[in-house]
C-alpha cells in the first residue's frame, strides 16, 4: 500500500546568477529615476527649479547672529573714527 500513496516532493529551484553587470544596474536605476518617454528617456534638468529651490533654502535660514554683531561693531568703529577726525579737523 505504500507504493500507491507514495508522493514525490517537487524539485527545488536554486538559481544563482553567474555574473553581475554594474553598467546594466546603473542604466536600470537611471531609467527608473527619469522614467520612459517612448523609446527614449528624458534627460532634461530643470535648472530654474533647482536655482529657485536653492534660493528658498538660503532665504529660509536665519541670518547668523555673529555676522550681525560683527557688522554692528564695524559700523560703531566707523562712526567713532568719523567723529574723532571731524572734531580734530575743526
């Protein structure tokens, strides 16, 4: 009775790639990044949008306090020097 109900297990599938092509992998990543347009892939970079993004990032950062203090010190020194020379000149 063991022969009638003997069920064989299916063979296992063990696939191991033989080589790795980094150029093909890079190309696939670029295709995924830029997306297909017909047979070609778009490679247009929007410089205006990139510049606007950088400008917004720069404007969103607060002005450093050290620069403000340095500027104030320079202005005070210039005013002092001007007042000193104007009094001496008269």
